[in-house]
C-alpha cells in the first residue's frame, strides 16, 4: 500500500508507521487512547457516543498490553519523524504505563509541555479535579534545544499554555482543542512540511495542518471517525475565511515585560 500525502486512512496506527521510511515526517502531533476503563472523561452535554468511550476501540485493556501498544508506537514515531508531540492525561489506569514509558524513552524526551485546561473536568469524590494534561516531546535526542524550529523573532515559546476546548465534536469524547496542534505545528514546523496524526479521531491535528499550509497524513482505527475528519476537512472554517487577517496578527508570542510578569501569554 502506498501512503499518500493529504489522505486519511482507516487503519491501525502501528501498521501505518511501519510503512513509513525513516525520518520521512516533520512532526507528529497526537493523543493516544488513555485506557480510561471506558469511563467518561470530561463533561459533554451533547455527547452522541453512548456508553462506549470510543467507536471501534475498547479503552479498557490490561496494563501489559496497553504499555506494549504505546511503546511500539512511540518507538516507530521516533524512527519516522523529527518530533513527536504526544498528549496524555495521567489517570489511575495509565499512570504506571506513563512512568515506564518516560523511563524507557528518557534519551528521547526533549521537553514536557503542560496544557492547562480552563474547564476542570472529571469530578470524582475524594480526588483532585484534573486541571492539566501533558504533552511529551519525543525525538532522536534529548537535548532541550530545538534546532529545527519556526519560533517567533523573540524566540519566546513557553512550555505551558491555557486553552479551552471550544470546538467540541458530539460524536467524539476525547478531542483536544485546535490550539494545541496549532501551537506545535506553528512553532516546530514550516509551511509545506509533513504532519502526521495516526490517532486522528475527529481530525483536529489535520484541520490545524491544513489551516497552516502543511501537508498531512492521518489514520484512525474507526471508519466513523475518519468520516468525521473528512467532513471537517471539507468545511470552510472561520479560520480559513479570516486567514489574511490572522496572518497579519500572528507576530508570535509576547515576551514578558516588567508589567506582565506572572501573566502567561497565550499564542494563537
Ligand atoms: C484520544 S483520541 C484522538 C482524538 C483526536 N486528537 C481529536 O482531537 O479528535 C484517540 C483515537 O485513537 C483511535 N485508535 C485507537 N486505537 C487505534 C489504533 N490501533 N490505530 C489507530 N487509531 C486508533 C481511537 O479510535 C480514537 O479516535
């Protein structure tokens, strides 16, 4: 099977990765299933997913199988791409796996980014409400300096941002806000580069790639989600209509000044 640019496939992530040559992708931005145990995460008043967390995939697998699933995919991601931005939230069903993975890939961990959520979800009696998620950055090396980058002129790219998920997709429980992939694509790739998301879900990374004039490849195990992604791709978004205006505005991040110390600027 030939993998083509700007296509979304219904297939297994590892199978797709195995077909890709070494260092053929500029940037991966993705979020795996969290092994939620099929419990609902977050508050989705208009959810159309029913009781099941995902369409095809059972998000409730044993620890060893889950660890091996993610290990193989991260290993392949480091082989095929320059940078992998890997979004995960630590839950009781996956924290052991996260800690093991960080140890296994310590020589490939360039940075850890925090996505601070404006809406704090998953209120469980006796537990702290979860207000953030991680984005681990994997690459061939663990230097915290990014040689290949598209940073703003002031070089100020904070590793924490606050984003609110405005663009909820009723058919998919576990989407990230479009500002998340947009931030990494904007700062760590250039126009015409290739962006990959093999857990494409509703296609958030793919939409951001298209908006920022990058090439993309996506895949998901569920045809239903592939179809949602294709439908979103076909729609003209407000961002597309405002593109000339947005480009003028995006000079990059605002560096801290004496007056703004303590205030984190949000880019995009
Ligand atoms: C956390 S969601 C990704 C959501 C996406 N970031 C978005 O914003 O819509 C994880 C996705 O991985 C998919 N998935 C699970 N196992 C997979 C596999 N082996 N290969 C490809 N996709 C898989 C699920 O169907 C689900 O859509």
